[in-house]
C-alpha cells in the first residue's frame, strides 16, 4: 500500500512517469491470524482466562518451534476473525463420566487393597492358629495313646496298685486339660476361618464392582469421537473444541486445529501435532509438522 502511495506522488510531481504498478501480495503467514473466544460453555470447568492461556500456549508451539522466521502466526483480538468455541455435548459428558468412574475404580481398588492386606494378616494369624491347634491335638493324641496303653497294661495284670492308679488319674486329668486346650485352639482357628472367608467375599464383591466400572469405561472408550474440528464454510472459519481430559490434551488439540487454520493437513506421524488422533501428550512439533508449516506458509 505504501508503494502505490509513493508512486502516485511521483506522478503528480513529475507528470511524466508511466508504467504498471503492482500490489505486493502477502503470503498466508505474513500477518497473524486473529482469534477470539466464541461460544464458551462453563460445564468444562475451566475459566475463560485459563482457556485463553491454553490457546496462547498452543499458539506458541507453532511460533517458537515452527521455524517460522520470527513471524507471529496468531494474535488474540476480541473481534478476531477466528472464533474458538468450547462446545459441551455428549463427548465431554462421556469424558467427565469416565473420570468419575475412574475415580470410583481407584477408590474401590484402594478399598480392595485394604481388605486384601487385612485378609493376608488374618490368613497368617489363622495359619499360626491352625498350627497351634494341630500341635495341641498331636500332643493330646500322643499322651492319650500312652495313657490308654498304660491302662490296658494294668488291666491285663488285674488292675493297677494304688500309687499307679493315682498316677493314672493325674494323667487323665492332664489329658482333659490337653483336650480342652486343643478344642479351644480349634475353635479359635475356626473363628479365624470365618473371618478370612468373610474378607474373601468382601474382596470379591469389591473387585466385581470395580470391574463393572472398568467395563463401562472401556465400552465408551472403544467408541471414537471427534475431540475438536476446524471448520471453514460459508459461515466463516471457526474451531470447535468438544472434549479433553487434561490441560496437555487441550493445548495439543488447540495446536492441532490451529494448524488446520494455517492450512496444514494431517500427517502420518503418531508423534506429530497434526496426526489425526490426539493420543500423545507431547507438545513438541515433529519434523513433519515443521515441514508442513513451511509448505503452508511458503517459508524457505
């Protein structure tokens, strides 16, 4: 524009200059693409200030990593030509539901781990109790066998004399004590078994509940949907953001759609910002991204 103005002044001053004058055409990235926040749904749980900061972070990815020759590729303007919309629908609702389910699974797994720890401790206690009972039962049986053999021996000889009879009575009393001790240990072991089995049932119930939530998450995760899109039609250009589950994913998604606004298409590198799936959390441009930016912006 300044070139034409100077040329006109020369014509007026000299009146003799003739020739053709051309407007210098601008490249697609010679002036920044102005953007603004358009539709904004607060159900995403982010503030407009944070959303604007995330957009600026996405902008910086292209400007600082894209080898754009110092060009400013984007600029925020409340009246900018590119509205960036935060649109809440079933896609983000699914993400939010999955977050809640995942949190529930985490809590459930923590509960299951607590129950499992209690089970292991109680199982160890039961094993020791069972061993104590078995030792007591073996001691009782051994003593009983000896006692019965001794009684049988005296009976075969027509009966035990008074001193031996008294001794046998004392042994019988000891046997009773051993039997009572063994029975007490058996009851203790049986009680521990009931507690262990109750914990097993509780653990299995918790794990079943967790698996139900995991199944719900997996079912919804298997259905792919568009997280965002760049649209350019008769109504103008715009970016719609539909879902994200972290700030890094949001910034990456914004950088992807802003890349489309510069004229970049998808590439086949899974690590690229311009890969068609937003699976990575990397915020670094790939060599393919930079190459495509140079092509779209007609950079050397």
